[in-house]
C-alpha cells in the first residue's frame, strides 16, 4: 500500500469514484515511465455472496480487466477479514494459489467454480448490502482498493 | 484429457468415465487458461434424445446403503427413507467456500421455482465429507440458507467414503491448514435417483446452471421418463 505515495493518492481518488459507483474502476500505472508494458487495470463486478453459515466461510468474486501489459495478483487482504486467500476449484477439490496472472490486454476472472477468494475470520458478520474493502496487491500496478458489495448467496453478476 | 475440445467427445469421455464407475470423474480441466472457467464441467448432452438436460447415465448406480445422523441428530437410513422417491444426492462440506454453496444454492433456487406439491416429490440430500466439523447443528444452519427442507447427513467418514465410491465419487480425508481452513476432496457431481427403481439415472456436473436444474427438476417432479 505504501509503496508509492503518488500511486496511493491516485488510488484514493479512484476509490472515491468507486465508492460512488458501487464497483471499482481504478486505473493504475507503473512508475517505470509507462510504455506498452505497463498494466492498466480495472476491477469489474466484484461481489461477496452472503456466507451460507452466518459469519462463516465466504468467497469473493471479481474480474480484473487489463488494457495494458501483463501483471500478477500476488496478494489480497481486507480490513473486514483476518484471512483472504486465493484458491482454484478443481473437479474434486480446491487448491491454494500463490499468485494469479493478469494477462496483457486480457482479464483475470475470479468466478464461481473456478478461481476465487476464500475469506475467513470476518471482523463483523457480513450482511446483505454491506460493502467490504478488498485490497488487491499486484506485482506491477501496486495495490488496488475495491469496495465489494455483499450479495445474496446465489447471486451472479447480471442477474 | 487435454485433447478434448468439442462438446461431443467431451460428452463421450464423460460417459466413458461414468461407465468406468469406480473412479471419480477425473479433472479434465486446468490444461491451460480455459480450466478456470470450469468449462470442462459443462457436459452437454446433444447425443441423447432425453428431454433432460443433465447427463443421462448409461450405468444406473444403486442408491447407497447409508445410515448416518440427520440434522436433528437422529439416524437416517437413506435407502429406507427415500425408497420410491426422487432424490438429488450431493457430497460436500460446509467450510467449502465456492463449489458446495454454489451447487446447493442453485438447487435451492431451482426448487423454489417449483409448486409446493412438486417440491414435495423431491428429496435433496447433502452428505458431509467433513463430519468432524459438520455436526448436525452446523449442517442445519448451513443448509437452511439454501433449502429449509434439504436433508443433511453426517457421521462416520468411512461410511461416507464407502457409499460414495461405487457412485464414482471420490471422498478423501479433509485436510486442515495452518490457518484453520479445511479442504476436503470430494467429487462435486450431483446424482438424481428415480423413484421407479431407486437408481441414479442423471448426473449434474459442478457448474450446472440454475436454468438446467429448474428445467430438469420440473420434469423429475412430473415423473417424466429419462
């Protein structure tokens, strides 16, 4: 978060916009002078389904769009939860992943049945309508702060 | 597995695996970027003339002989209690963040679209693959978020494994990580048993849509032949 003050300021401005919009669209730029290799990230359709057990195991889903060069999501934290880890569901199980690629001019989809965030140790039991902060840390673009709405358990974007 | 590209070979492979039976459906995903969207789980069924959208099984599995505790803590004999009824059976665990609540939630939404008398013809049974943590009370609270009338069974994991294996569903011992999170390996397919012979005739892979469930549950409630 504190890697570059200017970037934080930029993200802060982005966050203000995101708060108004409900979803975050934050443009990030690397400090290496730009060029075609710099990732240009935005986050779309973030949501946390209401955990099936109140205050219990939760998931987070979102799409990271990238209009620039490749990047990697290396860590996710949240002031709203003690533990946020990245997992990939497989046919029969799920496995924790250390980082996730955000391809150049592509997207990283965290979606049901695939790659997702596993969220535990809620600071406060999530309720419908809450907006919880997730801090997405990218290898190049730095930290992107997203406000994520808590949606019904069976919600899907666009439904 | 990486060579599976078109729908039909994928279907045939799924059918072959189902026929092969004693092993769980193995992962045919994650051979690259496409694995993440669970595309491999979307087995379509163009080769069949059935009205059902689920995968029609050519081998009809027997309903497992399984007695565990239900969510009231009382013994529940699956075979006896559901004899002559339509049953959807799923194995999973409540600390599962993604596939389990998504699957059970989607079935819950599909059930809610049925008329009450139709809903009463279907039993949705969830068997815990993490009985140590999934006590009857924990299971009931979790299931209530998706279906108040869903049956939850928990008890001896050895029994659960033995019941799942002949269905081609692999269940392994749960693994508890340092941060307290639990990972249980379990086949994520849903099996539908029919009332006529109490055998499984339909299979739904993880990633089956609410629309598919709603479509097929309607047919199942009406007793339409597979």
